[in-house]
C-alpha cells in the first residue's frame, strides 16, 4: 500500500457494546449525554458540534458526534492530551 490512509476528523461514533449496561434507549442517551458532550468539547477543542442518536433496541447504543470544523487525526489526539503519531 503506497498511499497513506486518510481519516475524516469531523465525525466520531461512540458505541457501548454491553446492552445490559447501556440499552439503546432514550434514558441511556440522557444519562450519557453530559459525559459525551464533555469529551466532544475537549476532542473538538471547543468547536461547535452536534450529537445524534437513534433509538433501536435491535442495535447497540451509539452516539454520533459531528463538528462543522475540519480536524485531522493528529489534531484530535493532541486535543485530548495524547501524542500525535500519524502526521
């Protein structure tokens, strides 16, 4: 593979694999929303973002986070205090 992989840094999906711990319900979304917003605020360096969630008991609980700013993977890693390695 000669070309580098590229990832869009404007959207993140957080999923919880334990359906007993976090069933895909509005109650789970409301319970986790403050923590997800705090993480997204840091990840996207206080840029505006939107959360989306679809209640579906057949699927794992997931929240999509989308920002309207451009970020690369190194920038996201740096925003959460990690060491960027992908540039």
